C-alpha cells in the first residue's frame, strides 16, 4: 500500500455532470450562482458546462450564456465538454482554456452516448488535440464504463487501460476514469486503477465515481491507496448520464472532502461553504441534498 498523500485535487463536475441530468430547465443565473458558490468555497477546478448537441442534451443548450456570465478568476480553472470540433470551436469562442473529450471502454455505450465507435471517437478527438496544442489549451480525457456498462456488463481492465493510454498519448494531460453507473467495488476499482497506472503516471489519472450502489467513497479510498491523487465529485451528489440507464448521482463532494480532511489530506476547500453551495442548488432543484455529511452538519 502506498503512503497517503498530503493533498488531493478535487475536480468539481456538478454544473455539467449534475445539471445535464435534470429534467427541469435551470436558469442560467442559478447555474452561475452554483459555480460562484463553488469557487467561493475554494474549489479550483470546475467543469462548468458542455458544448454538446442541444438535441442530445437540451439541459446544456445554454453553454455559451453560462460561460459568458462567469467572472474570470486566474486561480480557478473552468472547463467544458467538447465531443467534436464543433464543440471545441464553440468552447474556444466562449473563452475556455481547458476542455474535456469523452469516450468509453464500452462500444455500445459509446454509440448510445456520442453516436460513434471508440475508434471513431479518437478520429474526432485528433483535430481537437492538434488545435489545442497549437493554442495552448489543456485537454482532459474521460473514459466511461471503466467498471461496468449498462449494456455490455463487465468491462475488462485491459480495455480501460488501452483506451486511457490512447487518450494520454494523443495529448490529454489528465485521464478521468468514470464508473458511469456506479457498479464498482473497492478491489475491482483498485485492480482497474493499477492496470491503467502501468501505462499512465498516477499524477495524470483521475477517478470519477457515481454512487448508485453507495460504493463511491470506498472505491475512492481504495484508489488513493494505489496512488490516485485527483478525484472528481459533485456537490449535493448531483449527477448522472442521460444515456446510461441506472446512472444516479456522482459521489458528493461534501462526503469526499469530509473523508479526506478527516484523514489529514488537504483539498483547499472550505467544507461549510461547500455545504452551503449544495444546499442552495438543491433548493433551486427542490430536492433533498444527497450527501450524508451535508445533512449531518447542516442541521447542526
Ligand atoms: P450526431 O447527431 O451524430 O452529430 O451527434 P452530427 O455530427 O451528425 O450532427 C448532427 C447535428 O448536431 C447537426 O445539426 C450538428 O450541427 C449538431 P443539424 O445540422 O442537424 O442542425 N452538432 C452539434 N451541435 C452543438 N454542439 C456540438 C455539435 N455537434 C454536432 N458539439 C454528438 C454526435 C457527439 C454531437 C452527440 O452525440 C452529443 O452531443 N452527445 C453528447 C452526449 C452527452 O453529452 N452525454 C453526457 C456527457 S458524458 C458523461 O456524462 C460521462 C462522464 O460524466 C464520465 C462518466 O461518468 O463515465 C463524462
Ligand atoms: Mg459522470
């Protein structure tokens, strides 16, 4: 077992992964308020939206408006999904310095999510990475279904490692391993992470757990013990992919931060302010906060 780190980088995905999955229309001002609340809580990496097809994900059709309304802060890195050159160009027009491309370790999920095979997704990403390099833009890469697929079931860790390595060698500075439907358990998560870590340095690997079966915190800790230092999370446990049946919320950032701080691992995030951000957006969405830590501490 590796020694525990002094700090972990948190990538907050609620404005994108969380709000992409809401049935109701959320006003731009509420989205911007969420992003500002997160920033005020000390979150330094926020995925704020996605330049995806509005026919596929109407919830993010306001990507440009959200981006335009953000107050820029050199100390905070805002990013947005870009599935193809059209999305990348829109992200550039909106002023992003970081984008994320996304593919999967499952062929069937990829077809359902981005309407192409894994190989075709790399063809789409090639010009994005080429342009990004020229313009000094950072590109993050996601691999979905790393511990299971809603259509294909079990996924081989070796397949995850191959797709991840391809993203990394194409120029993604960070690869995020997504347990899209939250089926992973700690030993499987560790095995998958170590398999990928044979090909990519651990400081370029993020873990992205959805919490469908309540395993996300345990999975995160298991991966940290194998060298993971970057954790994706979503305030109030918002999240889910509209093209992954059964995908429920991401692990809540409040729970992750509480666990890490309790272990003496720094995140730079103010837990009370983070909880307030989660309470605010949950009120807008008219739903309970999906975080045990937030619920326990907020009522105090
Ligand atoms: P397509 O229909 O195959 O695209 O969709 P196309 O190239 O054939 O174009 C069709 C139409 O879409 C055209 O418009 C294009 O202009 C337009 P029309 O001529 O019909 O009016 N179009 C676009 N519009 C805006 N922005 C764009 C864009 N591209 C084409 N970027 C496409 C292919 C990839 C666009 C579509 O499948 C798509 O947008 N998929 C996104 C699905 C999505 O966002 N899923 C959720 C995010 S992934 C996730 O949640 C997992 C993650 O969290 C990790 C994990 O948990 O595992 C990251
Ligand atoms: Mg996700």
